[in-house]
DNA sequence: CTCCAAACGCAAAGAATTTGCGTTAGTCCC
DNA sequence: GGGACTAACGCAAATTCTTTGCGTTTGGAG
């Protein structure tokens, strides 16, 4: 049940999904994003367009699917020795990755899809990473803010600025982390 | 120069733009969003599809244009007698409007467009409203946080949750405002 | 008043999307 | 293991959307 949404692991569906995802990533890396179409992806993946249309419906849905996959963290946040250091390192890296052209585009792809599942999953990934940092900090006996507080004070401003204004620099991210950590005492 | 990007006020271009915007709004209100297409909008507006394609390029650009228009505030924030009250009232209304289905969709439309002009303009609208509240507060001799601080502590969490998670209730919005107002003392 | 540039309408060509039908692959139950 | 069943796929035709060339109109400048 915790199995993502996909079909069963070894089936034909899974193979098609993998090859379509791979084709989409390859094309996105190779050419301008406005020129990537479903027939192109289908040709690259070795399937017929109708297969993609039936499964994903629109290009946005497919790209969102691919983007969510790429936004899933592949490792635990670095352990710098303190919760504050961990959060700062994580936040700086996150801000940098997401403000890159690729990161920006992935976020927008995720948001463009119809169902709310993609964005929520991304938020979940972030919350999970913060949770790891938090548990590590608490195990060391340190104070650490609630995950929701970190989302509100650190993650939200980073993402909001990337989407609507201009990406925050490392110094501003540091300020956000400091503000969030100040919240920890009230726990 | 503060004139938006559009053509001169009375020209033919302006009339076409107005009628296309109106047609798009009418169709969005009347039918499901996935069924709204450029040829449909063109028919409703009484122009040929190629006109729309040439001016906006894609449906997303047009919808983003329409959404930005609708997101522009049409009046100054209510004056409740104090900066804190003004901000609270504004934030609660903003959160409510943006978390509605319509608001959500408009935000996503704005973000889906290619150029970064739309999102920045929306952010500018918000900053402007906050600026009005701030100037009123300062004129009364009250303390009030920087606009950037309000964006980070109040607006960003509201929008982030709407886009990625679940909309915040009025109580949580109140907490955000309280946090932001606490910042004012350091000015 | 005349000229000019930008924008529009029309229509044909090209590309993408939808859909019906036959076939295949994997699954479940003997 | 073997047979039936379901979901997904391939193919191809029909539909709809998108692009583009060319002539015409419109509003503004000199």
C-alpha cells in the first residue's frame, strides 16, 4: 500500500512506464522543453502515442510524473553534527537545486498537473527529510522546531520566492533557518 | 510606463484582447477547464483562432494572462484602525480567496506560463497591498514589519500550503500574522 | 490626406489527439 | 502446470488542434 501509485512491480505496465519516463528525461535533457511532444516521447520510448495518451492523458501529467520522480530525495540529509547545521546545509542545498532552471521547471511541471497528488508528494518528501534531521537532533538532546514550523518559516519562503519573485541567496536562507531555530525553544 | 504590457488603450488590439479575455472568462465559468480550447475561445470572442495563436502562442499563456488580470486587487485593503488588524483581515481574505478552487486554478495558470512576468506581477500586487497597510500603520505611529518580512512569514506559507499541501485555516493564518507582527519591533 | 507598420481574417498544410477493434501479456484460480 | 480472464497495448482511421503564407484592414504618424 505504500507502493506509490504504479502498477505491480514486474509487469508489462511497469516496463512501459519506465521506458516512457526514461525517454521523457532524455528528450528534456536534449532539447528545448516546448518542443517535447507526446509522439516524440513515444517514438523514443518505443511505444505508440496512444499508449501514453491513454495512461497519462496529457503531456503535463506525464512531465509531472517524471518531475516528482526526480524530486524524490535519494539519500538522507548530511549529518553535520548539529540539528542547526543539518538544517542549514539541507536548506541551502535545497534552495540552490530548486532555483536552478531545471529545478524551477520541475516544480512548475508538478504544479501544472491536474490532480493534487504530485505537489503533496513533493511536500511529503521535504517533510520527511526535515523529520530525519529533527529526529537526529532530538536524539542528541537538542531542541528542534516542529516540522510544520520549518515548512512555514524555511521551505515556504524559499519556494515562494523561486516561483513568484527571485530566488533567495544563501544569506537569506541562513536568516530563515535562524528564525526557525529560534522557534525550537518553545517546544 | 506603468501601463501593463498591452497595446495602446483605444486601438484594435485592445478591443481584441478585451473580447478574448472576456470569452475565456465566460468559458471557464461555464465549462470544465480541460475542455476549454483556443478554437472555442476564438469562436466565443468572434475572432479567428490564428489571431489568438499569434498573440499568445499557447493556451497557457492566454489563461495566465487572464488569471493575472483577475488577481489584480481592485481596491485598497480595508482599514480596521490598526496595522495588525489590517494585516490580519487582508491575510484571512487572501487565504480564503486563494484556497478556493478558482483561486487555486488561477495561481497554477499563472505559474504554468513560460515567461516569469506573470508570477512576478502577482507578487507585486501583494507587495503593493501590504505596502499600503504598512504606510498607513507607520503614519499612525505604529510599528510594522518590512514588506519582505510579511511576504516570507505570512504570504509564503499561505501560498505554499495551498499549492503543495492543504490550505491553512483562519487560526493558522492568525498565527502567521502574529509572528510577523512580532518582527516589527526590531525595525 | 497619404503612407506605414502592425494586426487580423482566411484557408490550406501539417501535427497532435481521440477512439474502435483486434491482439498480447500477466494474473488468478483451479 | 494449465486455462480463462482482465488490463494494457498496437494499429490505423477520424477528428481536432496548430502553424503558416498571403492578402486585407485598421489605427496612427508625418
